[in-house]
């Protein structure tokens, strides 16, 4: 919009509308200079393609020809009938559950140990425990492919030398084991992130309050469960939210680590969409499954925000 | 710091001593789990493949295999990939930071029509997993003719990063006192002047935090380049190492050497920017 235009518009309004409205419009014009560039990029490269793709789910389409083979809800039926899709959903929920009951408590325990207090070396521990966060998913997955190699890997070598009578485990090769191995690698890379969030939350717990409880005879478990953890409520609620979303949004690490195998035993939602939608040129099918995944995360986030997170944030912040 | 008393093992009761030792035992065990695989990578690269496979974790007993590293560092493909990674990371970070700070300024300190709705639409973007959005984005990039073009990777990455960056910066901008803004307007500053000459300079910690998170994300991105860049000369490092791994998959020592080389800049960057990453992730609450 040119300066001439702005001037003409503002003059036209000067004669016709009351002062308050005029100021609002002027403010909106100023704001649009700040808002438009970013929102245009967001709209063109993310939002618009996402909205358009909702319709692909109703077609059989390889992504090349015209969009004309309308199939109604067939793609959705096909997905729910596909046993690998069921495995993928169950695995995503498994990763979610394991993250909540193992990853978050471990992160909390570490935050309590090195997040504050006077333990010598706690900064070094924090630095090292958080380190994997900067490594790419590709590097992480490659390292662990070798660590978890069935015969020559570091993990079996280590366990074989320290556990008497240990038999090599095919961490990434056995159907019943692989998803837990995937979880170990995810934990290795991401638990530091939650530890850091908990450390930040701990700064909001007044030390005096805990000391007072100790003086009154509370033991360490009581102090933790009655004072420290409840006072970190908002951080805990936030990490649960991020952890659940993260579990459903995983892709690259699992793809490079296992490719969803062996025999699809470690497929999760992300790798399923890539393998059966994009890689096999069933773009319509991929879009349908992507919409299912998106609906799961959307329903969860809206529900979680309405019911749980709203107590922590002002109403205009919807994370 | 909340605690003022200094650490003294001597003054502790036996129970406290046991508890402290237990803490160290747990911490050292977990740190070994974290850095064990990293040390393995370095040791693997320094030995021959046969040595690595028979003893995954061992110091080099024969000659150190510098060739594993120099072979990679002397190849053109490595440096082409490094250059591409550098371009992508720099562009994503600069564009994301510019657009996000403008947006965050508008959402935190300006009033305009539709502010709440637009902000909600933007934060909605946090919910799109890459794997869900990748297919529509791929089609859009194809329609725009940006396949095999670094910009076709850069702009979607900027769009992906915007919601998070804006939310971090906005909470920081909101905390800046209104008096500062009022004073600058009374002194004749325009809205743009306040943004450029007052808000930006005093927000440096937050801007550094967002920039750092962007650098980590862009440097590590694998999926978008995988779909959008077909020409190996355009590939960034995460694709480069996967191609290398495809070629030398059975020569573990070489692949680990490549991994080790890629870890060096990541670790150096981490040591210098750890506090910014932490600020960005925690909204500045974690210090010390």
C-alpha cells in the first residue's frame, strides 16, 4: 500500500467518521506494516497448504495427475482396517505413556538434584545431561543404530561384560523389543529438555517454605509431595502437554533409526504417513491419515487447554 | 541463588553423606549413559572398522586412523553440504528473527483490528507436526516452482518456526514497562522508532535465545530438504551424512568419523550458547 493511498484513506475518514474510529483505523494501518510480512509467509508456506490438503483425503491421488478420482471416505476406512495403522497408533500411544511415566519423572528427579542447591559440579552435570538436545535427529539415530547393533553394538558389549549370563538382545531387530529401544533413544535425546523446564519451575518454589516445613518435622518425601511438586504445578502441566504432543509428532529419529521396522513393528503415526502416503505415492491416503493425526493432537490440545492449562495462563495465550 | 550455605562434606551427618553419595552415583551413571555413546563415536573414528566391531569401546591400540577423518574433510561433497547448511541456517535465522520480532511487537504493544484472532491463528501453527504439513508444503513449493531451490526449504522452515519465536518474544516484550514506551513517544519517537531503537536493543537476550533455537533447528533439519532438494549439490549436512551412510554403511568407523566431525560444531556452538537456549526454552526463568 503506497503512502498516497494511506493519505487519501485517512482524509476520507477524517470527514466522515468520529475521532475514535479514525484512530483505530490509523493504528490498524501501522500495525499491518508489522503484521503482514510475517503472516503472509506463515499463510503461504504453512496454513494455506494445510487447509487445501484437507480435501486430498477424499481422493485417490498420486500427487502428479489431476485431482479427480473421488472416493469419499474410502481412505479413512482403509486406514482403520489396516493392521499396520493400528500398530502405528498403538505405538504412538505407547511412546506417549512411557514418556509420561518414565521420561518426565526422571527429568524431575534430575532437576531436583542439580537444579538448585549446592552440590559441587551441578553446572557440569546440567551441561552434560542437556547436551544431546543440540544433536540432530539424524546423528542421534545413526549413533544408536551402532550402539544397539545385535552382535557388535556397544550396548550388548557393555551388558555382556557386566551382567553374568547375559544373552545378546536384538534391540532394533526384535519385534517385541524395538519400540522400547526407540523409546530409550527418544529419552536419551529429549529428557534434558524437560529437565531444563523443571529446573526453571523450581526457581519459583521459595526455599523458606520448604525449610519451614523441615523445621516443623516434615521429612524429605513429605516436603516434596506436599510443597515442592504442588508449587511446580504449572510447569508439570506444561511438560505433560508438550510431552504428549511430542510423542505424536515424532518422525525423523524413528525413521532413520528403524524405518518403522522390523516388519512394521516400530511404526508410529509419523513414519506410517511417510511410508504409506508419501513414499508410495498415495498422497490422498497420506493426507487422510495426516488429518487423523492432526485431529488427535487438536482434540487433545483444545481439551487440555480448556480443562487444565487455562488455570496457568492468561486467556489470550493459547499455546 | 536460593541457598546460601556452602557445601561441606565434613559438617554432614552420616545420613546426609550417604544421600550425597547416592546423588553422585545416580548422576554419574546417567552422565555415562549420555556421553558413553558420544565417546564411542570418537573412539570408533580413530580406529579401523575391524577394531571397532570387535571392541566397540576401546582406545586405539594400533595407529590412529586419521584417514577416516581426513578422507571426509578432503572431499568436495562434504564442503558443499556444509556450505548449503550454512546458507540455509543463516537465512532461516535472519528472516525468522526479523518477521517474528515485528509480529511479537504488534501482538504485545499495538492495538489493531483482529489482533486476538490473528494471534490465535498463528499459535495454531504449533500443532502442525512436520510430517502432517510436509505433503501440502511440498505441493505448494512445487506450484511455486521452488523445487531444488534452497529458498523452497528456507521459507517453510521460517513459517514453521514463527509461532514458537513469536510466543517467546511476545512474552518478553509484554514485560517491558509501558512508561518506557510512553516516554519515547513524548520525546517524539514514532512507533517504528520505538521498535527499532528502543525495543530491539533492550530485548537482546530474548532475540539471542530465539536466534539460537532457530540455528539449532535449521542446522539439524532433515525432512524438508529430503523432499524438496533432489540435486545432491544442494543438500545440507544431515542429507550428506545419510548419503555417505548409504555408501559406506558397512564401514562403521568411517560413518562414525563423519558423525564425529558433525558433532564438533554442534558441541562448540552448544558451549557458547547454552545459556541462550535455556533462556529461550524457559522464558528467562532459569539462571545460575
